[in-house]
C-alpha cells in the first residue's frame, strides 16, 4: 500500500490560534450549556492550548490575565478546594447548612490549580493545607477517590474509577511534590492504597478498567499510568535499584502490547467495511511464519487509535494511548507519522480550526485540546514541548517546580 502524499498534511496554525482565542474571549456555543458546571476544566483546556501554541502572552493583556486569576480564586472555598463553576456560588447566603450545595470538587480543584500555574500565578493565595486535608478525606478505604465530600463524617460522593485517582495525584503533586508522609502537620493520602486500587483494575490483557473485572479502556489506562507516575510508583526500570514500595502495573509488557494494539485501520463507520481486506492482508503479512523485513512492512497513509477492542478511531484515544506510551518510555513502539496524518487529514477542521472527535465532526474543546497535545508530544514544529503526566507544557511544569514554597516542601523528601 502506497503512503498518502504529505501535501496538505500540516497543522493549520493560524486557524487553531483563532479557534482557541474565540473560546477564550467569547461565549461558548449553546451546546456547552449543559457543561457549565465543568467550566473550570474548560478554562484549563483553553488556557493550556493557548500556552502550547505559544499564543497566551499575545492573547491576554496584563489586566485580562489578572482578571482570569482573580476569577479562579473567586471559586476557592473558605475551607480549601475550588468549585467547578461560579454557578454553585451562593455568595453571602452561604452558611453551614447550605454549604453542601456549594462544595469543593476534585476536577474543579485540579483544573483551577493548573490554570493558575499556566497564568503564571505563584499559588500563594491557594489554601494549600486545607486542600491537602480535604484530599486525604476524599480517599476511600479501598484507595479510590470521590468527587465531592459533603461532610467530613461521611464517605465521599462520586466515581470510583482511575480518573479520580489521577486528579487526586495531580493535586498532590502540585501542592507537595511526591513527598510521602505528613508534611507541616498535614496528613498525606495513602499512596499504597491508591496503587492497590489501580492494580485491582488491571485486566488480563494488560489494560486498566473502570472497576475490577470490567473491560480495559484507554482513557482509564492513561489516567492510571499518569497517577502512578505522579506518585512515583511506576514499575522500576532494569537500571534502577530495587525497593520495597508497592508499585503499579504488574504486567507492564502486556500493558505495552495492549496500548500498541489500539492502533486501527477502522477510522470511521464506513471504514469498518472498507478496510476489511487491508486488515486481512496485513494480518497475513505479519503472521506468515517469519518476521517481516522493514521493507515488507507497508507505510500506511493513516492510522487511528481506538479506546477499546473492535471500536473505531477517535481523536482522544490518540492522546490517551500516546501519552501512556510516552510516560512508560516506549512512544517509539508506534509510528508517529500515520497517526499524525490521521489527526491532521481526518479530524482537523480546515475552516474552524481545532479537532473533532471523529472524521467529519465539528471541533469541540476536549478533542481539540487532546489532538493538539498529541501533536506536541510528537514534537510538532511550532508547538511548545509538553509534559505528559499532567498534560501541560514543560514550561508550566518548571514554573510549578520553581515556586519557593514548593521547593521548601520538596526538600522534606
């Protein structure tokens, strides 16, 4: 099979800048209304995309930047933690009885801290000790984390899947590095239980599921691997000295195989029929009894990535799989060229900018950000270098690590 020509396979940089500036400066389309309570995460995606494009400084005046910082701090609760949207703000009417309707929330706190860092804030106004105490209370006996805590005497509410482990690990990394144990009188989460929670969600084929005995899913796998990275509990490399700490991914070779197997020629619903012959011929090539030479392996024009077995390709799974491989040190196991072509030729919107979920879709904030980040992970010219565990630019990571109060906390390690 001949490779598709590279003509036209480019990142339309000005259109992406225009797309993200429009999201930053104007009202979002009507269909985002139902996501109003996720406004803090939408803000993070938008600000981080502008940062990775290198456009944030040009897009914001000093007054606008400070206005965004103040808006985020307005969403911080007196006890620590951030609400996900001003929509739940009760203002002066808030009291001990109705505070349950305006709680700090895990994804809101995660998005708020990252957004403040992207905007260059020093996080001095963050109620760090309050957030870390709250975070410890958000962990359940099985090691999982909830989304909200209505009362310190009750279990947390919300999901049990690895997304919440990831956000909890991210908040912890920002506010206390990966120092384990109490710091300045503030308890730590139980890292061993977090790791055990992830281990229990490992599947027979190496992926990670939402819960024990469920189907492996690339999104949950990515969140689990990122969480293990942030708490420094990934499997040890052969060059590292052994230690006694509990670590995640009990079958890393199977995890890598499962991630690489998420590559697919089934790119959209029509392709489920159209590529049947191609997949059969490739199977014959690779299963002919002897390993093929490099010259026998065809250069595919496009390769998408799916999130589960027998599904079509989706922009977000390019991110989930490639960041996982990158964190594990094996991004080289996939060929970036056809994945890049699929993103740029099939889901990049040539008029509006951004990326859609699947070929022909309009762009949306989630997929537009994850598609852009994947290209940055591949080293796309014009995009800033990125740090995969927190899905931020390398520059923002270094800003967080440079903060004087954080350096002091990290010194306790």
